């Protein structure tokens, strides 16, 4: 069985990425030429700290210099 903490982190990361994608799509629909330039996902679970940490970074750009 999957660890509940791991499953919660997966849900959080998926929700953040989905929300960012939906926001980017709304901007594209409004005529903004938005592109995903990069992303990082970090998850750190410290056994001494009962609270998990998750960091999701999505970098979008318009292609403008």
C-alpha cells in the first residue's frame, strides 16, 4: 500500500501543475504567446519533521527578449 504522505504529495504536485497549465491555457486563449520554459519539482520529507515539504516551480515565458 502507498504511503499516505507520498500520496498526498502526489496530489498536491498534480494539482499545482494542473492549475498552472489551466492558467497558461487561459492566457494563450487571450492571445498571450506563452510557452513552458522549464520546471523543477522537489519533495523533501524529513523523518524528524512530521510535515512533508513540496516545491513545484513552473517557468513560463512569452518568448519576448
